[in-house]
């Protein structure tokens, strides 16, 4: 959720750190700060902090703020209000230690009370400051040992970077549940919570595992466990260059990423289709045909948009592979003491591959002996490393907080998994070919939908005065309605509620009135007449209707017509115009589209 950047080398560090923070602004934050080993005779650590955006921090940097080693942070408030005092980095009592931290220290209150009793005076309300004081009070000789001593007292999640004025030649970092990535340069080293801050300087990275630490010096790095044992971590090459993280000719990242979906889907399909046997190659599953045939149930776990993609995926798997399947929020699953069945295949879904609730569910499932696949966008992420196999969705870097192209590619990836499992089981060659043909049509059909953006913009402006909106759909259309409702809430702040169209009579119909528009998902499938009946019920109560359908709906006030694909794949296309609807609604209301209030891109805390 927060962002960490660090550098050690020969270059002036402050501009590098500010650039890195700017590349992490998409993650969501409310304050920023920087600490450097100051050059010159005075030496020591210097810090600057500011509530608000990175530009506010930049404006507060002293004129003399030179150094070649430093750490910086963007904070998303958990403990304490967003203000200058609570912004990172946090210092120890003597001003010798500076710490930036992502995550939450669960026992911070207990540790704070003990430190206060020992005479420590706190300058902030944060949990992170506890860590700075623990490091500062350690009697160990080396910085690595001081950090290790402090971490022994910590319960919770952390990704940290530490400076110490007595150890100007190094940065010490550690990870437990929150990403830490090292960037390997030429006589310079970088660290960040996200490769987005690194790729303009190096594409050689090392991703730390949970329970792992690292020491960075200008010409070297070493990794080791929190117990001190050396580990072997070889650099990997980042797939995408710095240009992939730029906005290009678009006004927002959200618009850029919506417009990239045809190419993203093509990338997800590339090299995976097997025309000879009307199936797909998914070698990363590490699941042979005998094991696949032994699967009796599929359980999909995700949060937010990933959960909605999982709902569509579960329906696809049931329809094509005839395996009972369902999706559940990972945040609920891990707390309800679920029965873990050895014949169940679990699929963990996350854009970042670091979503804490999903990762914790994976770890619990693995502890109980379950087979878990990952469906993630970020290569080398925690979920990708901890699962038995999986599918990379290949959406490319997604910078906007609200997910668009990654949602689409997740659903496409589920279609590939459903086809793969179906062809191993009882799906016919003819049906396999039908789905493959449908998948190949998707990029051109997505382009066709995007070409109608001007009309969708007019509709968005027409409905932007609504205080609340209802989204409805049946079976395949219901998860689409849920995701569209979430998108509108996230980016425009208009209250929206999604409901199965079949449930209107069981309560939601009481809300229908002219001031409460309804967005209806109406595919041309075997439930078409049932959906039209729901439109009749809404119109009878003077409700306004915007339909997303394969043909103009007479009972709707307006219809967004989308091209028809195979019934199982139609949800992929029906969601895309609703992304544009949310985007242009937010635009007309003057919202901060790429950084919605109170939200963060990668949720690495509970």
C-alpha cells in the first residue's frame, strides 16, 4: 500500500528518491518523506517530511540536502492521522536511525508501552517509530545485528529499509509479508517495494522472500535470513521497460490501461493455443492430466476485483469442465476455519501477487497440504513463488489504483484454465474449437467497443448526477454487475449496489424510482427473456435503465450495444464499456481518477 525507495551509490540521492516516489504515487498515499546520509563534514542523517503529495515534499527540501545514500517513503495512514509527524522516515531518540516501513506491527501498542516506561519519548502516533527506537537501543555492534535484534520483538508484517549514521556505507532491508525488491546497478544499488521505481535505472532485480534480509552497499549486496544464515539470490530481468509505466499520450493511467486491453488479451493468448487438440498449453500449472482428472472441486480466492474475476472464472470452469466451482473473498476464507479437501484445487488470484489476505490464505492452505495455483500479473511475486504452479495473466504494468486491463486478462486466463481442464475431461473437440475461436475474436471486439467511447462518454455525463445506482445481472451477468458497481464506487464515489436480477422482487425493488438509475447486463443468451422481464419491473416503477446488451433493448432508456461472442466469453466484453462508464462519470465529476481517495493499489495489510 505504501511505497519504499532507497539508493546507495555515487549519484546525488535526493532527485533519484523523489523520482522513485513519483513512480509509486499510483499505490495510494497521504504523506511522503526522505532521509539521507548527509555529505560534508557535519555528516549524519537529514530528513524532510510533508503531508500530501510528493511535490509538497520536494518543495520542503532544504537547499543543502546533498548525499549519495538515502531512503524515502510514501505513507498510507494506518496508525495515526496523515500529517507531517506521522510521515516516514521515523527516527530513534538520538537521531542516528532512520526507518521506512510498509505493513503493520501488530504488537506496537505493547512495545510502545514498554519503551515509554523506559523513558522513551515518541514523536509520532505510528507503529513504525517503535521499530526505530528498538534498533537504536540495540547494543549489537553491526547494523544488521541491530535490525535483527529489533525484528525479534516484532509481530506483524513489514517491508523495511534502515539507515544508521554510524554505518554510512550501507542500507539494511528486511521483508515479512510486504514486498522488498533490490535493484542491481553498476556500482550502485537500489531498493523499492515495487519494480516501477527501479526500471528506469536497472532491470536486474532480486525479490526478497519472507523472513529474508539484505545489506546493500554501493558495489555489492548480500542476502540472508533474519536468523543470519546466508541465502542465494540471483538477479532476474524485469519483463517491462520504464516506458511501460509511463502515461504516454493519455491524460490518466486508467484511460491508458482501458485502451490497452486488446493488446493485453492478445498477449495473454499468445503461444498458449493448441489448435491440433483444440485446447491450450499452460505448462506453468505443474498439473498433469491424471492429477487434473482427480480434481473434484475448484475453489477460487481473491479480493475486490480479483474476487469478481474469480466468480466469472468459477462459472466458466463449471460450464466447460463440469467441475463444481465457486469463488470466495480470501479475507473471509482464511478466518472461517474452512475444511481443506485434498481433492479440491485452490486458485489464488491477485494482480500484484502480494495481496496480504490472499497470500495468508495461500500459506494456510499450503500448511494444510492443499494444492494451490496462482493467477497473478507480477512475475516473481510472493503468491507466484509460494504456490505449486499457476498462470501469469500478462496484462503488463497496471498503474492506476482501479484495475481494468488486469481484470479482463484475469477472466481470459480463467477461460484458458477452464478450457484446459474441460478438454482433459469431457469437453468435446468441437466445443474446444468454439471457445478457441471465441478467444481469438476478443481483441478485435474489444477494439470495436473502445471505438464507441464517445457515445459512452455522453451517457456517463447524462447519469453522473445520480446519487446512487443499481447494477443487475443474471448468472454470467451478475459478476459483471458486481465489478461494474465496484468500479463506479471506486473512481466516482457514487454509491452503487449490485444485485442478481432474479432477486429484485426480494427487496431491492423498493429502491427503484426515477432518481435511482439501473444498469442492466442483458446478454443474448438463454436468460434473455428473464432479463427483459426484470426491465419491465423497473420501468413499471418509473426507473431509468441503461442496458449493456447485444441489441437495443426497447424497455431501456439507453443501450450500450456490445459485439456477441460465445456465451461463456460474453462477460469479458460486457465489462469493458462499464469501465469506460465509470471513467467518464468520474471525469465529469472532477475526481482524482488514478488515485481515488482512501484506496491503495496493492493491499499488503489486512
